[in-house]
């Protein structure tokens, strides 16, 4: 047990929080021996540092932890794997901890993807008094961990069917309904673009749909890109580019995580989650560069490159989602390398037709340390994705503005006047930070949840 929401028992070791600015004042309240010990250890309250203070018997009497702020979502994340095994509680000396941040940061600091390899040691346990805030922090951490697990699972065990099973597991927990359209039935049901991308795999493509909530509430649609493995298709990726393509369903994992939070917090919305799930594989019936397909919306798309498959499956899902006329539609997708070149791995690219909506989301992300950054949906670049033989082509005419032209492609499948947010994310940590090990990541779902809570807080 890493986090226990229970009144701390006797004998638990206190953890006192401090920062550089406050440490001298906090240390002045300690006995001289403890002050001298912390000085000898070189502890100064720097973020993500810690020190143990022994008692007269040599046992650990207390721990001190340096934080950026006591409300930072990763304030305690360095501690669970660093402190000796045992039970700890938040101390009453130093900064006052935020219960939500404490629960979330401690739980994520203990996170490891342990499906195939057991951790080398047990983590330290934090006992935290139960309450609304600590419970919410634990919920956020559990959802983020589940999202990471989906992205980290190898494609061998996370294909379209397994992704559907993950959606059904979440649905059962919240009383939601799930339906699937699988294989050639995609053609009958009006999802030809999803079928075209996934038809070459031995694992059948599908459209996964979850519905939840009171029909009288305002509609919210989430769409997640579910490419369970992306070989690049006939425009095959090089080995380095293919190595981490198990994570190309990161948009679907994040959309499912956000849906789970919406249902767990009982947000008063009529929720629809759509995940087009495919493998982009190579076989004799693989879709080809130069092919033209009619989409659900009726637009014909030319395939310029089979490695730009994500927008092809999303276009059918977006068109379908729009048919229910939701008040807001959000899609999340590991869509372009261009977004990573522009913003790096930590900043998902945000696109929306409304500048005020974009600013609200950016401000919310900065406040929550769960950032997005807005890029323009620059209509003048639409000519780069116009085809000579079809309505639109899935690749631009050059390497510039790749994230923008991909967003413009999706924009063609969302009705004018509809509120729509497109998030082009990485869903991966390529370098470790406290609470954020290398591997799959949940990005922007805390920010999106907070925005949705502010927008849909009251039922109709």
C-alpha cells in the first residue's frame, strides 16, 4: 500500500515540508542537534531534495522535504522511492501541505509499470487523513496511472480488441454503455476511412463508442486516436521511428482517462467517447499512397502518405460525433512529429477556433502545472492540403506547419459553429522527472477536467 487515506496511526514518521525561502525560519524551531544535522547533510529546502533526521536511538525521527510549493501536483513525488520503507505522515512543522497535491504527488511518485518486471523494493507508505481533497488527489493519480499503463503496454497485448476491453472495464465501473463496430461492418455502418487504415491487420479495426449520463444534460463528445501500432504502412517508418509506436494509441488512452474522471466526478453531461482503433499494418490489402476514399462526411480524401493515418481514422469519428450536435467536442491524438518539433514533449499543442477558449485552457493548464500551448488554426495554409483529384489530401505539400495542416485537415470534418478542441500530444516522457518516469503519460487531462467542471458545473 503506497497511499492510505486514513488518520495516521501512532508511530508514523512525520515529513516536514519547506522551501528555500522558508527553511531558515522553519529550522530555527528545531532542537540544535537537528538543525546541525540538516546543515551537515547540506539540506537547504531545494525542490525535490530530502533529508532524514535521526532520534537519540538512531532510528528515523523525522524527514524533511524541499518543495517548489506545498500545492504543486508533484510536490512529494521524489519521496516514495527515496525514503526508507515504512509509514509516514505529513508533519506539523514547516509548510502546510495541500491534501489533494499530497495524495496525487505521493501516489505518482510510487508509480511503476510493473506488468512484466517487479519493482526492486517496496515504496514508503503515506498515511493521509481522508477527505474530499485527498480523495480527489488519489482519484487523479489512479486515473493517470491507468492511462500510463495503457500506453506502456506493448502492442502485442494492446491491440484494437484489448483497447476495447479497457473501455468496457471503465464503462462497467460507472454504468456506461459500450458498442463496437468491427471489421467489414465499418463499411456498412459508414466508417470507410477507419476501415481503410486498419484493413491490412490480422487484428480487426473497430469504432469503439461509450455513452454515459443523463440524456437531458448537455452533450460532450471526446474522440481519441487509437492506432495501437503504427508501422507507417506502405510508407514504412525507419526502425528508430517505429520503436515506440506502441504509444500511438496515447490519444485514446488519454481520452479514456478523461472520460473516466468525468464519470467518477459525476459531471452533469451527456458523455460520448469515440475511439477508432486500428493497427496500421502492411499486407497485400494495405491502403496505398494515391488511393482516394470517400469518408463518412462525404468528402473524398487522397492518401499522400500512409504514415499520416491518424487524421484519416479521426475524420470519420469526428464526423460521427458531430452528428449528435454536442455543445463541445474534444479530440486527443498523438498526431504529428511537427508538434513535438515546435513545442517539445512536455507541451501538447492546442488548436481551437475560438481564441478565448484557447486562452482559458492555456491559463488553466499553467495554473495546474498540466500545460498545453495554443497554435493557430491558420486557414491560409489550407491550400497545402488541397488535392488535385479529391477534396483533401492527408499530407501537406511541404514540411512546414505540419501540426497546423493536420489540424486543418480535421477542421474540415467538424461543422462550422461547433465548439471543438484538438490536442496534439506526445503521451510520453522521454526523460524522467519526479513522479513522471520515462514512458507513457497522461497529458492535459487534469486541465481539461477542470475546464469542463467550470463549463458544465450546473446541470440543465
